């Protein structure tokens, strides 16, 4: 299969468009300060307190399904 064929299928059939990555700082100075404050607030917690925390994965997953 040719590269151009795959590109055309992705573009036309699946509506995948090419995008350029926006260059931005990974973390702003304000966010860095807030993260450090949050971490130092909970730094002294013992294992018993940490085990009471409800941990969750907040990642959003999207899947693309093609129509049959």
C-alpha cells in the first residue's frame, strides 16, 4: 500500500486533518507555584491518611468507530 493512498483515506474517509502543534510552555510560573503549594500542603500526611484518599484516573479517552 502506498503512503499517499493511506493519507488520502485518512483525510477523505476518516476526516483526519493535519494539525500543527502549538508551541507553549509546559507549565506556567503560576501553575508551578500552585503545584508546589499543593504538594507541600500534603507532604506531611502519613500512610493512614493517604489510604483514605479516593484515587481516580481523570483521563478522557475517545475512540473512533467507523460505520459498518
